[in-house]
């Protein structure tokens, strides 16, 4: 090989080194200096909803920790898909995040014929909150226990109707799982959100509903609905006398509602780590824990890898429920 050829190759390598070095430095510096301007948080539900409330509580703490505003924007529509699509296609620089209920990042892939994003590609930052679900019935429903409800359903197949916040929501899929385990047949009445579903339960137009404890607790305490069981592994402190479904003889019907914070695909791990650290610190703050307790919620937290594994398992578990119930994509 001639000296001239070696010289040219050396010059090329040197030139590439000058080109690539600043790019590498920029990538490292971007993470080191992150964040240096506001971080948008896109929420999948209207202002005031469960995800919105917990997002604002957590990001207010993250803002203090990271020194930049975390403005919350509500982008509603298509079961959370509009918000998810916006964030999915945003720059992977940590300045646009998605705050979501489970469905946009887990089950919507089974419930819609096509999505303009791949929910499996999001970079999980943290699970922000867990909320227990409960089985509640209208105030004058004849069954007083879960076993009485099951017996009534088997004696009157197809005559008990239940409300949900919509097809594919946690309330719907939890009831489908309940039906499968108990070998009962109930009639689904889907609504567009929690408020109209609860209104019809209160009016006696539907018989039962699985819903969040935080929503149901005041109604139960006021005697407007009756909570028969909680769907978590353990009893909840706010309802010490109410059994779990497991204790009531319905084995394997566990369900909670959770809220997650995720970033666009390919967001650098160093940025995810900074966001995760800030979220974990937020969820350890005594005043946040006090607010969570008042909302009957539990903090999430943990590593990004743990959040990713949890979301993957939830996707698998509820995907099986959807297939078993033969729920077709819209």
C-alpha cells in the first residue's frame, strides 16, 4: 500500500473524528444540561380527570427538583390515541412526555384496527400512581355480597347489566375477566367516561360497575352505592370491612388503575434516568403521600426497567382477556 493511500485514509479518519466528536459531545452535553427549558406533559384525559390530577401533583414536584416548568396540556380523543400519537412523533429529547392511563400504552393495540404509533416503543419513565378498583352495585340491588351477586347472575342470566367508561377500559375488561372466572353472563352498557356511567348507576339504570375506589368511596359512605369487594390483593385501609374478590371466592380477578409517564421512542437513557429520579423523589415527598392518601391512591416509583416490565406484563395479561372475550377492534 502506498504512503499516499495511507495518508489519504488518515486524513479521512481525522476529518470524520472532527465531525463525529462534536455530535457525541452534544449528545452528552444535552443530557448533562437537561432540562434547560420547559418540559411539555401531554395528558390523555380532560382536566380534572384522574390521570390529570396525579400528573399535576407529580410534575409540580419534578419541576422543583429539575428547575424547569412542566406545563400540562390535555389532548383528548380516540381513547387516548391522539395524545399518544403526538408524543410518539415528538423529538426524543425529553421535552415532550405522555401522561397516560393504561389503555393507550397497553390495550389499544388490540382494540383499534390500526394505530399511528407503536405503544411498545415508548420509553417508560415511571408509574405515577396506583388506584384500587372496586365492585359496586346500585343501592337497592338485591345481592349484598359477591357470592349473592354471582348466584343471582346465574339464576338470571343476561339480566344484570353493568356500566363501563367505554369499550376496552379497565372497568370493561375487569368485568369481562370477572365473567370468565365466575361463569356468569352480564350485559355491557358502555359510556363515554366515568361521570355518565356513575350517573346511571346512581339512577338505578344499570346494576353494577367496576370503578376506582377514589370515585366510589364517597358514594358508598353516603349510601348511594354499595361496594361489595375490592379488586386488589389486600384489603384497603379506607374500607377495612370490605373483602377482596379473592376473599369472596373469585380467584385471579385482580385489577387496579394506574397512571404512567412515558417519553418518545429513542429518548436517551441519561435523560430518562434524570426524569425517573425526579419522579421517584416526588413520590417520596410527605405532602405528596398525604395527598395520595386522601385520594385513596398509592405511589408508583421504581426504575425505568421496572416500569417497562410492568407495562409489558399488563399488556400481555389484558390482551389475553380481550382475546378470550372476543372483543373486536373498532
